[in-house]
C-alpha cells in the first residue's frame, strides 16, 4: 500500500517511483510476479539495478530500497562568526613586512599562524571576503578634497557653468595639460600569425613632452597640442590660440582650468604686447577648478580617453606624438563627439554633503 501511495503521489521523485514499480513487480505474492529480466525490459533499467533494489529491500528495509541512502543535510559549521570577524579584522589591517597588499593565500596562512583556525583554504577566505564585500587584490586611487567653503564655492561655480545652454558666441572651453614620457624601442616589435603584437621589455628614454588638451564639451570640438615643457609662456600661447584662432568671432569665452602657478594672467603680458594681451583677456572668463577637484575638468577626462584610444605603448619623439594626437582629435571632431555632463549642483549637495 505504501508503494501504491508513492506512485500516486504527484510530488514523488522519478527514481523513487521507478524503484516502487520494481518492488511491486518483484513481489512473489503480487497479482503478477515478474522475473528480473522482465522487470529490466519493462522499466528500461539494468539487471544489476533490479538486483540492487531487491537486495537493499531485504538488507535495509523499504525506505532504503526506495529512497536510497539518506544524506546528512546539516553539518557542523567550522567557520563561525568569530572566525569571520578575525578574518575581516585581519584584512582591514596592514599587510606584513615585505608584502604590498594582502592576498587570499597570505590571509589563509596568517589565520592558521595566529591560531584562529586549525586549517583554512584560500577559497574559503575568498567566500568570506566576498560575503563582506572585501577584495584584498583591489586598490582604488582617489582624491580627498578638503571639506571647506573654498572647495565648495569653486566646485559649484564649475557645475553652474556646465549647466549653461550651448551658445556658439559664448563657448565653454576646458583646458588641461599632461606630461608624456617619450619611449623608444630597442628592438623592433612584430605581430604574429594570430594578430598578437609582441613588444620587447627593453626600451630607451627619449625625453618628455607636454600634451595640452583643449575641448569644448557642448560643441564637440577639441584640439591637442604637443609642447616641450609646461611653463607660463606655453600656457599663454595656448590661451592666445584659443581666443585668436579657435574662436576669433566669439563674444566671450569661458575657460575652465585648474589653478596652477603657471596659469596666471600676467603671463600674457610677458609674451605679448600690452594691447594684444589686454584684448585676449577681455574675451576670457576664467573659472578655476578647486584643489583636488580635477575631476571637474572635462579636459582631464578627454586626456584619459586620448591615452586609452590614441596613444601606442611606445612613442619615441615629439613628431610621432604630435601625429598620434592629431589623428585622434581630428577623428573625434569628425564625429562631433560631445560630452553629456549630468552632475549638477543639486546632485553635489546630496551626494557630497560631507563637504558642506
């Protein structure tokens, strides 16, 4: 009767139902008694399977014959909350001398050395760290702004400028510069049959250069210039180029840049005649990003895009660097790639409220 009830049950597992049919067919006192060969052919199982089911019924009883060996569902938890707390505290501490950062294997070894656990694998360490959202192999670089009225004031000035509608007569232009090390190859690189480029580790230093990025976020226009160094005179030449050559007919140009010592209005008077310097400054509105607020300058974002998209691993000369950056910005200008800046002053007062 138990076997018939099991067969009629909808939630019963297929293997259990099949074993129930085998036992009923093998019953010598049943309505129809079959031998092992007939059972095997009817229910499409091996002869050895039929024999094992009958054997388990005789030796271990009905439950074992139908459901098999009952596995232990619960087991003692070795890594309890105390072990987890020790691991988290260890991960948040400084790594031992000679190691720059923690690794999974190092944490596992240290847990055993400190006798927190008799043994633990690096995979168990990984799972516990994942549970607590800790990843010892990751390092994030970030700028820590000072919570001051000076930072907030400069930040909100920049954010308000980015919210202005596009006006070709009053363009918003961002300016930034970045040093670039010139590196030459000692051995020529090659590409194998699978398209993988091979570059020798040995290289030669060919000096440095400075890359100046000029970008108009809403206009989808940028220019990149290469200079030997970063001085006040170089900055003045770039500013003059923006006013006189890039936007000669503009009524007013808002220039966003960082507040470096080289970015001084007086540099224009050092390089040009007073009349020309005054005319350039008359068309400019300077807006400076705060200290540790370079992320507010779209030109720095474009420099990052240039580094990832347009610069090869080895650039040996200023001429080669100039050719690379020119091809890159001309291509982006052809697509009129604009910048959709969405972080507003209202967002800053919510997300960066600790600065206020």
